[in-house]
C-alpha cells in the first residue's frame, strides 16, 4: 500500500491562502476511489511548515490522484506560496495490515 509524506514550507504571507487551498484539495482527495487517508498537518513548532500524509490502496490510485482536476488546481495555486519546493517521500505501509 503506497504512502506519501509530502513536506511543505510556506512563505508566511501565504499561510492562510495555502491552508484554504489545501483544505479544498483535501476535501476532494478523500472522496477519490482508492484513497485510504489524506491528512493535512501543521508542524507544532513552526506554523509555516506542513505535511500531507496520503495513503492509497494501490500505486494506480496514487497515480490517479495526481491526474485529478482538484490536485492540478491545488498544485498550480500553491506553487508560488512555497519557500522551497515541496518534498514528497514515498513509503510502503507495513502495519496495520488490512483485514480484508
């Protein structure tokens, strides 16, 4: 099961706009077929650093997410809000395992 942790540092002047845009992306992402989890986190020690935790049933579902209109809109909207390019780190879930 593919999991991505996407680390994002936002310029302070765009913090609220970034949060709003990412909440919109989150709301659509959790409705996607194959999406198991899409968490939007703020670093406790720095309110301008965020992480997206995304888990999908399959690699195909993870790839399909990046082809959605809402993801493309989010990507374009927030690109210039970042202090540095976002960094996505890919993982494979080992536990918990599905009971199905």
